[in-house]
């Protein structure tokens, strides 16, 4: 290996030095479009018997991806930051497209998976296009419901957490309640919530809030209670009053912990949202998922799952971005 | 080295009296120990007194009491004629660990005192002055984790000084620094002390540091914490660490501490 390369080097030293870098740069530019082309090749080969509308929409979808890929390749010629990003990302992006191709072979191609439970990617896409209005409305309803429940839970959790963490009396009375009631999964309250609450939406908001409230309270309380006593001493000797100690010392010091609570709470909120929508609320992605399953429209089930994946991970990413902004002062933080 | 201070910068120091103060603590194994036993000390306004002694002699406890963070079991502490009952902005405390708030920039850290006392608006210019005083104007917007140990300790000093304390308490403030930074910081503290006339009480493990800086050195002994002896230091400033008198005094104090340690 070493010998052969050195012999080549003696012939055209510059070409050898440049070639690997060039190849890397070239792959970053055309790797993704090639993957799209491969996915299209697979589609064209296996879907001859499939409905024409599905094939047409899927082809448009792939063409769109391919177009974006070519655009991305062209942009790399001008934008250095984007070029580095693509050099990092093109393998995983290409793999994602190739997964569509593999799925299509497994489903339409060799019919390995039982129908109608495992439809092909073109069919899933077609379902999503067909139900786009309903899916859009469901996403909107889910988002609105999630936000109301989550924010209510966060506010409740931070307030109770700060009280339990700071005031001894609040800790004495509040902590046992938290320890006994807190671990009950929010979804276990559903029977009770349906009786107490006048509307299914209200009960869903309450359930999500409870799901968020527990982790946020516990982590906020532990963060506040573990504020370094020397920070408090410093602030006292600088003339700080109790309100300053709570709001300007203890709460900022507890922020990393509070964010842990917010992340755990968000996970719990997603779970509770989907269950609540499946049980009581007659709208939202959870409801749409259950409804599609009842009609055995598994293309729509998968479409709903895909939308949920995008929906939830977008919100999660947003929370991480917020965390990074608020906690810029921390040295190393976990990346999402 | 000493620039003459502008009038509004001079905060006149206060006299401090410690009268027969005792303090007992319960250690984790439930045995009681006496951190301070009937300690009395009088510090004149504008003095720089250092407390020296082996660990466990109660020097940090005494400092925390003067700050108002601990209360004595018996005896009393007075600033002027006023009894110390709780922490107050007129008595600043600088710890060995700078304890900067990591979520605030250098500027905001220096601003903590004025903000906490509700006079933030009037002191904007002063904050900048103090940041310049400790030579960190290029780091005003940096977060503490970007600072070296010496820089962080300088911020901690500025943060305590901006309150114009009558008494500044320093609990081994230079203990964590390397030798060179340490000597520079000693001069810096001295410069501030001379310029502002603040009364300073300084806890240290380092005998050279105590001799180099103090007007008087208080030697303390442990179990129970007591004052063994108070030694006035009357050497010319700036003091020469290698002069005959310096070394003689050093030998005397070392002997005293060694003797004190042998008793137990």
C-alpha cells in the first residue's frame, strides 16, 4: 500500500495530495442526489403494478428531494459553512433516503411483510397527501393542547419546586405528598379526570400538566435546595435580601436542574398527550392515529407516526435551543 | 505605587471589637468541639490584621462571625458601637474560592452588590471604574468559566469593594493561586488598602504573606480556638521579603506556631 502510493506520488505528487480531498468534496456534493437516484431506480423497478397516482406523487417527491440535493451540491461551491455541514451530514441524509428504497423492496418488491399492515413508502405518502387537511388540523390541535398543558405544568412545577426547595415548612409538608402522589403515571388519572372535568379537552390539559408537574417540581426542588451555600453567603455579605437570594441566586443556580425537569416533563407530556387524545379528546394526532387504525388504513397510521416524529423532535429541538441560550454560561452541555 | 484616591473613592474604615466571643459546634459524630473560646480582639480603623494559625483554630469561624454569617454562643462583636447581628453590605467578605456567580458576566458579577442594594442605576460608571481598577476591562462581558484563578479572584475583590465596605474580610483569598500571581495580588490588595483606608481582616496560612501585608499578626491555636499572641509588624513598606528583620520575625512566628502545635 505504502509502496504503491509512493510510486504514484513520484509520478504526480500534486494529484495524489489533492485527490482524497477532492473525492471527499465531490461525494459530499453528489452523494445525496445519487442516493435519491437509487431510491428512484428501486421504485421504478418494483412498482409497475401499483396505482398510477401513488407512483406519480412519489416520483414528484423523489424529484423534489433530488432537486434539493443538486441545489445543496451547487450551494457548497459558494457557502463554506454549508459545505462543512454537508460533508458531515451527507452519509446520514443519503442513508435516510436509501431506507425508503429498502422499505419499498421489502414491501412492494418481495412482499415480505403482511398487507395491509405494512404499506410501501409511496402508499404512506399518498395517504398523507390524501388526508393533508385533517393531518394539518390534527397537528395544530395537538400542538395547542400540548402547549397549554405543558406550560401550566411547568408553571405549577417551578412554583412548587422553588417553594419545596427553599422553605423548610413547605418541604416538610410538600415532600411526602410529592413522594406518594408524584410517581403515579398521569395516564392513571384518566378515569378520575373524565368524571371531574366538564370537557375532555380540559381533562387532557390537566393530565398533561400533572405529567409535567412532577418531574419539574422534583428537579427544581433539588436544584434550589442544593444551591451552593457559599453563593448565598456571598450574596448576603453584599447586601442581598431574601427575594434576591431566591430569584437572583437560587433560581439561576438551579437552572441546569430545572431544564432537566423540563426535558423529562416534555417526554411525559408527549406520552400523556397521545393517550389523552386516544381516550377522550376527539381531535389531534393521537386521535387521528387511533381513528386510522380502526378503519385499518395503515398508510395513514404510518403517516401519522411520521408526522409525530417530526412534530415531537422539532419541539424537543426547540427546547434544547432554549436551554443553550439560557445556559450559555455553562462550560460543556449535552448536545441534542 | 499608591495613586492618590479621588475623594468619593475613600471609604473610611471602621474600628472592630470582638469581646469574649465563644462558639461551639457539633461535629458529624455528635461530639461537641469549641471552635472559639473566649476570644477578644480589637482592630483599629484602617488596620490590616491577619489571622494565622493551624487549621481548626477557628480563624475562619471568627471571620464568618464578623461578617454576620454566624452568631456567637456568648460574647459580642461590635463595629464602632454597633453590634453585629446579621450580614451587611458594609462588611465585605472574599473567600478562597472566588465564588463568582457563573451565570453572570464579569460586569454583572461586579454589579451584584449595587443591584442587591437597589442602587444599580447610580453606579453604572462605578462598575466600569472597578473593573478597570482590577485590570479586567477586556473581560467585562466574559463569563467566569473563561477566567483564570487570579482573574476570578480580582473580580471577587472588585465585587466586594464596590460596596465601599468599612471592613473587608478576606478568608485565604490568595490561597489557591500560584506563587507569582499570589505576590502580584498581595501588592494589589495592599494598594487598595492604602488607597481606600478600609479596615481589613485577613486569614492566611502563609506566614510570609502575613508579615508582608499586615500591621499586626494574630496567632491562633486550635482545640479550643484561642488567640495565642498578637505581633505588631513595624517594617517599612514596601517590605523586603529577604531582609534580616523579615526573616527574624518569620523565625519567631514559626517557632511560636510549632510550639503551639506540640502542646496537643
